[in-house]
C-alpha cells in the first residue's frame, strides 16, 4: 500500500463520516478510527472496540469496494445502489445522556420518520444529570431517519436524526 492509497482511504473515511473502518488485504491489516470532527487516527492493529456504531446500510460496501479497487484488487464486488442526490442535515447529540423520543413515557414521539418539521421544533429530549435537554431542529425539512433508540444512552456527536432539508 502506498501513500496515495492511504490518503484515498482517509478521504473516504472522512467523506462517509465513519467512526471506525478496518480492512485486511494481502496480509496487511489497516484500522482507522476517528476521534471527534475531522481528526483521523490510524496505526497498527489494536484490540477490537467493545461497541461500535453501525454505518448506514450500503456505506460499508461502497467504501470497501472503492478501497479494493484503489488497491488494485480483482474479484467480485457487489454493486451499490445510488439514490438520487439528496441534501440531508444530520442532527447530532450536543451532550452525553439518555435519548428520549417523547416528552414522557406513553406519550407519542415528538417526531417520526416522514414527519415535516420546522426550524426550532423539538425533535427529542436528552437527559443528562437529571436535567431534560430539548434538542431542536436547525432547519425546515422532513425526518428521513432516526438513528438512536428510545431510552438508550447517546454520546457527544452521535447521530440522532437525518433531515431532508426543504
């Protein structure tokens, strides 16, 4: 693997906003982890991470296919379907805490997939240190994905929602 191939791998990791990526090719094992926004760390193989955030479907196959072709690997690579170009805004957690989709147990969620939202509308609540923090939409649009599970802990910077902007 040369420097150009390594730079291409790092570019793809940043482009697809992956928190971790690992590839093994011809006896070489490369593991790349990101720590925070834009900072990429790579190096020798280390012990596996106990919990990993799953990538959206199709992203891992797309990145792997791109990397294998960049490394000159031959062999079958499954094609990845491309959706039409869509502008998505990703709402990330501003704090560490527990994610809640509704204001109280048994109440309907603030938003569901397919819901049209307005800037400033409450999307969820994150409980941190016994305080309920409302997370508001930063743009108008439509909810296309909810990444976090109700009642589950979230980390700073973790994806919560994807919004198709209008």
